[in-house]
C-alpha cells in the first residue's frame, strides 16, 4: 500500500484530523474514532510499517517509543493502578482493518478475558 492511501500515515501528516494526545519523535497516540472502552487510544509508529514481522531498525526504535507512550497514557489518564490492555490485531482472523501497524490502548472498564 502507498503511504498516500494509508489513513494512519495521513493522520501523521495532519491531512486527516485526529485527536492526538501524545507524540514522540517516532510514535503517535490518538483517540480511536470508534472507541470500544471509555479510554481507547491508537498508538502507531510514524513510519509506515504493515506488520509486526517487518522488523526494521526504525520499527524496533518506534516500539520503544510506543511502549513508553502506553505508560504515559496510563499515568495521565489515571489507570496505571486499575489497569489497561494493549492489543495488536494482525490479519483477518484478528479483525485488522487498517494496514499500518498499530497498538490499541484500552482502559476504563473491566476488560474480559479471553477476548472475543
Ligand atoms: P484494527 O481493527 O485495524 O486493529 O484497528 C483500526 C482502528 O482504527 C479501529 O479501532 C478504528 O476505529 C480506528 N480508526 C480507523 N480510521 C480512523 C480514523 O480516521 N481516525 C481515528 N481516530 N481512528 C480510526
Ligand atoms: Zn501508513
């Protein structure tokens, strides 16, 4: 897929508006447009990467930023004690819809296990 056609790349460039809550040099966290929990953020590498199996150096560096942002989200939104869940959907069985690697940060209600 070309970057010009990728929704999340267009959020990175500002072409598509999003409620961005935190950004680092390599990663971005914004509110999910269709939240599945009271707190639902999408955390992405700024560079277009499609799958977790594309282990480029840039992606590995971005993963550090992404996990740092999840900690910052938890602290800032007051769920570091109650808890939260980080989800990565890959492929059709997991219901992945956007082909730009991203993590979901979900919190603010009890999260059932196993997930549906
Ligand atoms: P996936 O199902 O691929 O794991 O997750 C993609 C997520 O991105 C979905 O939860 C969906 O609601 C969210 N999403 C898709 N398009 C947009 C958008 O334009 N803006 C925002 N903020 N979220 C989006
Ligand atoms: Zn992209």
